[in-house]
C-alpha cells in the first residue's frame, strides 16, 4: 500500500490533472481511512472528468461513509446522468442514490428513482436487484 501511494504521488507530481491517478489514490486512501484526503482526490478527478460514472459513484459511496447523504445524492445523480450501457452499475447507483435520499430524510424523493430501478431490474431479469429495490420501496412507500 505504501508503494502504491508513492506511485500515485509521483504520477500526480508529473501530471497533476491525471484523473485516473486521483481516483485510484482516493480509493486507496478510503481503504486506509483517510476520508478527507480521499475526498480531495475524488474532487480533483472529477475536475477533469465530471461526467465519469465510476468516479461519481465512488465519490458518492465515500460521502455516504462520511455521513453526507445530500452530497452523496448529488454524485449519484451525476453518475446516473452519464450511465453506462451495462445495467448492473446503473441499478447499484440507483439503490445508492435512494439510500442517500432516505438517509437525508427525503424518502419521497427516492421513490421515482426506485420505481425506475424496479422497472429496469424486472425488464432485465435482475431478480436480486428486484428484491433489494422492493425492500427500499417498502421503506419509502410505493
């Protein structure tokens, strides 16, 4: 881990706007528990790639760990605005967005996202996601 951190720091010294290095370093810092520093690196990564689905989702996950659901919801919404063609990451982002809104005391705002996710999950045969989303819908009211 120390070698990886040194590698990211060297890469960022050479190219300060290297978003992949910022994002990967942020993941490493998150694992180490240095959440504030990790957030700074996610923000730097988003500075050059604001529409990157993965970086937005990872930043949202970090913000949830930091008990900042409103900020996490912003990141998840940005991710969903630029969703990939693969359905699993989209469903995960929808579930995370809904959880962020629920944690931010905005369950009614989570409902349309969950309904969209449920329709996607059913249409694509994602039975596990259907169960998880139905559970969240039960918490916010259909």
